[in-house]
């Protein structure tokens, strides 16, 4: 069976008009599923109602800090892709409230195992969309990956255009905070996942001497207030530390030969640093060393196409700090064209998920064969 994709987008801030424009471009009947991402600056109650009324198929989405598709970067409005032809099936599992995730994950895993036993010939992967301000991603994605078993998993944390006030995922006609939605994709077509970033461990190292992992706060590095130690390490004043600076100088943790970015979100009044990922005392981090971002994306897409030569779609979750860096370096137009040429569709996140890990300043993606 075929996987037919149809894209749509609207820049309207009127949710009724936005959904009508999306439906006019994608069609709303006879669809196997809809995946969408939207700006938080609309009436989400009305948008949720209109999406549920218009699209009578499994529908998955969240608020973003911008999104991308066939036309490249889109900083506001709504973007969507529908699936038809019977070649791709979606099943959604809401998780809310997030504090009660343990029992809910067990039920999800039980259902997925039953489906896998009933149709073992299908290829499967999961996508997790989660409230990007919940600070629950590490526990949730680890539990899902452990309980569900050998299932490739990508995901992203919902955004709100760097306001850090409220982020939402879409569940059954409603936009919810303190929630996640896990989607199981099933297909007879090949699938392949990747994780890519353009930072490696650098030569300037810092020791985390005081931290609150649960709240993702670094209080001290090298025995100094964290913001002061970080600013000194990158040659900046504390007052100059902004998201754009953080995007160019992330912290990098080296584990088992792999580099994992631990991005900084903001400086707090006590000169501690809030991060997008949990970080613990005693760890040694370095100031990241940048690689060529265009080359790393091109290489990652080439790797995907070795496994899936003719993808129908490449779903991606890309960090908002990467987009800020691309804009600062004036390569955002080049990156936009490169991603569109490789069929990337997705959103800019407050964190990414890959298998059992919550990561930062990374693109996680899955290619689905056509």
C-alpha cells in the first residue's frame, strides 16, 4: 500500500481560517492521519475544536518555536502533512498528567507488544511530543524506551517561541500542558532514524560543582557561580549572555565516546544557569566546538538515504537553539533550502528525544520509505 503525503500551511492568526486553509490544501477526508505544528500565538481552544471537527483521522501535533516543511522555515502560523493510501497507520497514546506516567507507560507498552505480536511483519517507530516546560522528558522517554522494547523513537519538546510560559500538545481536540502524546507509526515500508548535531567536545573544560538535576539548574562550576564561570570560559560578560550566545557556545558532555549537548536556557538572578536537559554534580563538561552545520545535515541525510533511498517523508525534531545559531551566522536560508530539498518536515523544539535519551541542540529524524 502507498504512502501519499499532502502538505499544507497557513500564516493566519485566525484559527478558523487557519484550519480551513490547511484543509483546503491537504484535503480532510479519506486520510489515514494528520501531523501538524502550530504557533502558540493563536486561540488554542478554538484551533483544537476546529482541527477535531475538520480532520476525522488520527491527529497529532503541538505548539512550536517555528516549524519547517516543503517551503523551508516557517516562524508562525500552522503547518501540516496528511497521510493517505493505507501505507502508514498512526495510533496515539496520551500521557497526562505527567506525574502519573509510570502506569500509563505500562499500558502503552502492553498495547504495542500485543500489536507487534499480531502483525510482526510491520515496521514500527514511535514519536513523542511532550510539554516542553514540564522537565519530565528524561524520565518519560527512558521509561517508554525501556518498557516498549526495541522500538526506534524520536521526539521533541513543545515550544512557545522562547517565551517559556506555556507549551501544549494536542490530544483529542484539546491543547494540554502537563501532558505528552506518544504516537506509534506502523508501515510495510522501510524506516530509519538518525540523531545529528554540529558540536563536538572542546578543549575548555568545566567541572559542575553544585547542581539541582531535577530542576535542571547548575549552581556552580569550578567552585564559582555557574554564569560567571561560563561567561569567563567563553570570553563574555554575564550581561551579554543571551539565547543566541548559548546557541553558539553550548556545554558538551562526553559519554562513551559520544558527545551530548547540554544547552543553557537562561541565567537566573543568583547567577545559576537553567538548562534544557538534566545535569548532575561532578560531571565534566566542555565548551562545545562547532562543526560545519550544513555539512553535518547533508551527511546525516545521505546516511538516511542509504537505508531509505526514496523516502515519502522525513519527520524531524530540531532544536530552537540551532535555528537561532543559523540566523546569527546568516546561513538560515541555506539551511532552509537544504532541509526542504531533503523532505524534512517538523518543528523547532525545547529539547529532542532519541530512543531512550533526552538531548539538546540536536536534530532527531526518521525517514519513511515511499
